[in-house]
């Protein structure tokens, strides 16, 4: 046998040996993986080995068990809210009509949180629990500006299951979101899941005020879900489902929730005072300064709020800040000029009255002291102002 033939046989032998070893290794790996998915494991907890537990004895994976646990714990806290309101007919007759929404228990004293628009104008409110117990409810406090309302039912503490509040400060896009509510007012205890699709959205509230910091989710939310909780994967409330964006009026995967940090800020006032004290500086009207407007009016700054009118005895007016002093005609527009310019609150720039309102609503409360940066007669100065409660107008 030639040297060439011997070498060739050795090469073939080694190739076959390697293929055989790979075959056994791959087969063992497949067998091992199949064993993980097919072998029942008593629980999703530590099994005392290095095995990764994916499926339990009921065929449920870890993610499913988390969602089931959330529903089991939280659904008793979620209620259906039905209201009777008076509508005006074409002939201006008062006609009773029904509305429906959701809410959730927040303590063992019988307080239930919902959206303001769910109970707006209601003559009668009833709350139905998941066990179909129905109780009359009383309106305790409401804040149209943040679309929140608190109801109270007379029920024994032992039958009330309050939710657990989380935080919305550290939410992330892509995080799991779970909604429980009563879509269309008749499918009580419905759970839907999705993710947080976006953060810091802005919507318009029932009273026209801008609602800031809104959570957007693709968890299915339909009419009747308003007022129900939006939860994280641990079952903690991260928001209250408030609105949907839908050309057809049904879910298209764009829902919105008021963040729980806003709820936590507003709730104490609703429980004790019956309304929320919105922080206020007293600007009645002002121009949003743009570089173009600054050039036309020869203003000393390129951003800020050019004050036109302040409310009498407001915090700014009480500190000597002034509004417009004269008017000019520019083209076919009447412009009021000569007022002071607000450029920042505690060093944070503001560019419009909407910016200012959002900043005050999300970061400050009544009686907080803030430093307002003012440009007056071309000179920048800081004034210290104590925020007061916005008057009800």
C-alpha cells in the first residue's frame, strides 16, 4: 500500500470520528433541551440544580404565571362604575342617560379612584365589584385639570382589596404593561397586556388644561376601560387608563394613562379638600417669544414669555412684575409690548405659558417657593415667589 493511500485512509478515519463525536454531542444537547421543555417541574422557583425552569406542571411558563398572579391579586380591587346623567334633547328636555367606566379601590376605607370624565355631571353613581356586589357611591373629590376623581362606598374593610401603588419615575419604553377594566361597560374584569410604547406624551384634559407626562401603551384599552389601573409586571399601579386614540372609537393599540406619580401628588388634596390646589403664578396672557418675534420687537432675549396681562394680586403682580405697557401695530396685527419677560423657573428655561404650566404642575405644589428669572427694562433679575392656589374661574 502506497504512502498516499495510507494517508488518505487516516484522513477519512479522522473525519468520520469527528462527525461521530459531533453527532453525539448535538444529540445530547437536543435531548437535554427537550428534557427541559417536556419534563414537569413543580414550580418556577429554585430547583436545587442549574436547570432553567421554563414550564411548570400546568404547562405555564414564567411570564404567564406572572400575569395570572397579577390578575388574581388585583382584579378584586377593580370595579365597574355606572352613572346616570341628564342630557338635553333637541327640544331641550332633560333626558336621563347612562355612562360607564372603571375604577379601583385605593384603601380599606372605601375610597375608589377613577377618571373625572367617567363621573362628570353624574346625578347617581353605582359601583359593581367583581363578585357582582353593587353599592351606591359618593363623589368625594374631583380634579378636572388632571382628569381624576375619588368616590367612596360604604363597605366593610375586610371585603375591600386595595391596589399597591408603584412609581412612574423610572418607567422604560418596552416595559410590560397590564390593564384591567370593564371595556364597553359590560365585560367586567377584563385583562389585556402589552408594553409601554412611549413616555411623556401630552394630552388635553376635560377642562382644556394640558396633561403632561402621559404614558402611552399598546395594551388594549376600549371605551369603559377609563379609570382602570395600568400595572407593571409586579401588579403595582403605574397609571390610570384615561384615553385612547382611535379614528373608529375602538382600540387600535394607542392608549394613554395618567402616571401614578401625578396621582400620588393630587390624591391627598382630593381626599382632604375635595379638589386639587393647582400651583399658580398669575399670568393671564403672554406671548411665546421666538427669535423672529424678538427681532421684530427688538427684545433683549430670544426666548421666554413676554407678559401681556397679569391677574391682580397674583404672586407675580405682588412682586412688582408688570404686563404690557403699550401697543403697536405690526402689519395687520395689534401687539402689546413693554411688559416684563419670564425666562426661567429655578433655572429651568420656559418658552411659553404651556411650558410654564407643565413645569408648575409636574414639579411644584402650592406654598412652594421658586426663583423666577425676569428680564425687565433690559435687565435680568431673579425674584423669589411663593406659589399660591390657582383661583377657580
